[in-house]
C-alpha cells in the first residue's frame, strides 16, 4: 500500500508578517497624518450648516455623553461587542461545517 504523506505548511512566518503589516497600517497614520482627528458626525454637521444655515435636526440624542472620552468608550464597546458577535457566528458556522 502507498501511504499518503500530509505536508503541513509552516504558517508561523506568514502569521508574523500579517501581524507586522497590521501594526504598520495602524500606527503609520498616527505618525504621518498631522492634525485633529474629528468624527464624521461633526464634519457632516458643519457641512450641513454651511449649505443650509437654518437646518434643524429631526431628532435629538437620548443620552448625551459627559465627555469625548466617554463617547469614545461607548463607541469602542459597541465595536467590540459587534466584532464578538460576528466572530461567534463565524465560529459557530465553521464548527457546524466540520
């Protein structure tokens, strides 16, 4: 009988290159882009009031965060929760497939 040899690729080096590229892509804008990082909501509000000065929003926020740091914390928590749910669903379907 002929035995099958299973060749497993060495992904350790590829994983390190992937991690390094993610770090470079994350840090490089912080180093090379100078200026104030402003949210899209603030930029949109400025542009709308520039185009139509008498515009009034349809709704008001239910809860106004105490500071920008609290707002950032809530946004990051929302992103982490969403990423966790997506990761769980992907893992669940992957496990069912196997």
